[in-house]
C-alpha cells in the first residue's frame, strides 16, 4: 500500500466518527436500575454485608475478655497473698508453725 | 439527532436536586431517562462492549442514587454524573486489564487454556459506510493514555463542548485542547502503523 493510500485510510478512520449518533438504551432501562437499587438496599440492610461491624464487635469482645481475665487473675493472686499473710501472722501470734512437714519432725 | 446539536440536560434547579436527595422515585426516574443515553454512550465508547456498558450504566445510577445526598452543587449535576461515569468506566477497564493479565499468565503456565480472541467493536451510532473505519479507530483509541481517551470520547463521540469537558476533567480549556491534539497525533501514528502492515 502506498503512503498516499495509507494517509487516506488514516484520514477516513479519523473522520469516521463525524456525525456519530448517540448509542441509546431502552426507555425501560430505568426499571432495571430501580430493581438494582432495591436489591442493593435489601442486601445492605442485612447483617451479612457488614463485615466491618462484625470485626469491630469481635475485637471488642476479645478486648473485654482479656480485661476480665487479667483482672480476675490479679484478684486471685492478691487474695491468695492476703490469705497466706494472715495465716502467717496468726501462727506467729500463737507461736504455731505453719509448715506441714514439721508435724513429722520427731526431733522438734 | 446529532450529538453535537443536543444538550437536553435537566434544569439544574435546586428543587429537583432536593427531591433526588429525598430519594423521590419519580424524580430519580426522570433523571435516569434524561441521562441514561449520555452515560451509556460515554461508557460504551470507553469499555467498547455493549453488555459491559449496560452493566456499567446501571452501576453509575446506583452510585448516583447512593451519593446524591452528598452532592453539594459545586458543579453542575450533569458534570457530576459524567465524573461518576468516567471513574466507573476507568475502574472497569483496570479490572478487565488485570483479569486479562491473570488469564494470560495462567495460559502461559498452563493452568488455563482459553485464548481470548480480540473482537472488533462496532459503535451502534456509526453509519454503515463508516463501520469498518470506525472499528479500527476505536481499537486505536484503546492504546491512548486515559486522559487523552476521555477528552477524545467526550468531545468527539459524546459531542460535549471544550468548556463542559474542562469542568468534568477539572482542567482548563487549553489543557483539553492539548489533550485532543495529542490524542489525534497518537491515533494517527497508531493507525499508520496499522495500515502499513
């Protein structure tokens, strides 16, 4: 193909969209759009489509559990300490030996 | 009806926009009827597939319905709708390219064996005499950078004025003129290569 022919075809291609008509849709297309909007609203109202909310709730639950667990174990250890110190004090006052293995100490 | 001779945009009155914000079904139906062909015509020129363009048009209006409450009126309603349409169309293109790349990779590795043949796109609004030339032009259009492609489609296919396109693309008129010049020059190069084969 000569350069002249190529140029002509290029110009033809560039001019081919002169006078182009609009691509049109059916006037009933709005029904399809409305149906899509209604469908989306329905699915958005369900819990399934809100993973962000689910993740947030799960994180909250984990944090609350962690806090409760930490507090509980702290309380248990302090109660234990109090119990042991009060027993020790009691035994000291009445000159009692709290060590159980001493019961079998014959020499004492 | 030639595109360059029409501008049937709805009056940008605040009452109508208020009705849209209140999710008035009748107002929204009116908006769809008025703009659906503009959105479809823009989408089809970019994605170059009728079914995809229909789905895209649907997505655009769903987005418009969802976001109209946040429409502040800084731009015209038509400008805003065109922006949504273009954003969606470019997003659609990116996804399609990504899918193509994955499919190509799978073919290469041997996980998949379906060669996707490139089908010529025939714009429904093109006169029969120009059908073949226009198909070559639309194929060449796909090689342009996004900005040039958008400017070319809005001005040459959708028939908007430089002023309207500058508002849509948030660029001054000189920039739009530059984009059109570069688009034409790039298209000429691609077409020359195409016809030289």
